C-alpha cells in the first residue's frame, strides 16, 4: 500500500522531447503537458503527448529520489533509485515499458521547479514474459528556468 500523497504540482508544456521506437513504429515525442510532483521521497516527472485522429496519449515518466545531485545515472540500475517508463498509446499501466538500460544526465540537481538534462533508454514491458523492447533516444528535459 502506498501512503504517499502527491503535492506541489507544477505543470508545463513542450518541455520534454525524444525519439521513440515501439513495435517497429518510429515517432517523435514532444510533450503537450508535463507535471512534476513530489510523492513521499521521490520527485515524479510525467510528460504527456496528446495526439489526435484518432485521439491517443503517450507518456514518458521518471521517478527520481529527492536530493539527487547533478550528474549522469544509469537507468535500469536499482542502486541509484532512478526509474524511467514509457507508456505508449492505448496501453494499460501494467503493460508499460520500464527502462532496463540507458542513462539520464541532470545538468543541475532536479527539483520540483527545475529539471534539465538528457536521457536515452531501452525498455521492456512490465510483463517480462513479453520480449518487446522499446527504445527512447535523443531525449531532452527542459522543465523550468533558473
């Protein structure tokens, strides 16, 4: 059971960009909205891209331990506590793709109001029996300004 409560939400748009490759389909991700929240001991970044005709939503999200310093961190490495996830359109949350390899670099220590850096990762479906791998490349985070 999760007793954490999301507080202090900041919403911005067009702040996260990446190239996506999922099931042989390639697309460019440009966020329409991005939220940063604190939940317990984590900073949670969720970037959404809304597409139309037909309507669908793609989400890239990160869970970052509060107090994380500037620097480069391996994704898929449980020792640093940083997680990344891709949720393609029309996908149930339990079918999301979770980072198994890659990295994220923070220019400064990430905060609720300021997350700048780059990222790339390969991700496997939450259901590890499925072998599909998604790739997220050339990712940038530009949330807030200093």
